[in-house]
């Protein structure tokens, strides 16, 4: 079975964080949100243990005044949720 390569829309970047704990993954996601608009994070168990966290960042909305978490975690238009076809 051939793997289909997923490419995010222009101005978007898909970020996958794998950490030993959900708290560590969330801390990294929070740093990204400080600089970019982002979707709400989605977390999954990592196959080898720990946590895998997914979010989509808006690379067109870069570093500006500090934004509250709620405004930076709203869904981006045209962005789906869940794992991509090439992920288990």
C-alpha cells in the first residue's frame, strides 16, 4: 500500500510533538502558540509510550502582541482534525 504524502495549505504547518508526558507536550505547544495562531491541540498515545500531540499553526500570523490561549487555539479554516492517513 502506497503512503500518501499530506501537505498542509499554504501558510499552515502541521506540528507533531512526542513527549514522555502530556504536560511536556503541552508546554511545547504553548510556546508555539506564543508566536503563531494555532488550532486546538489533539493528543494521542504515542506507540512507544508517552504522548503524541498534534496541532496546526498559522505561519502567516506570526509574533505579535501576546494573545490569550483561547484566541490562539480556535480552529483554522480548512483544517481537519484527527490523525492523517499516514499516521496510526
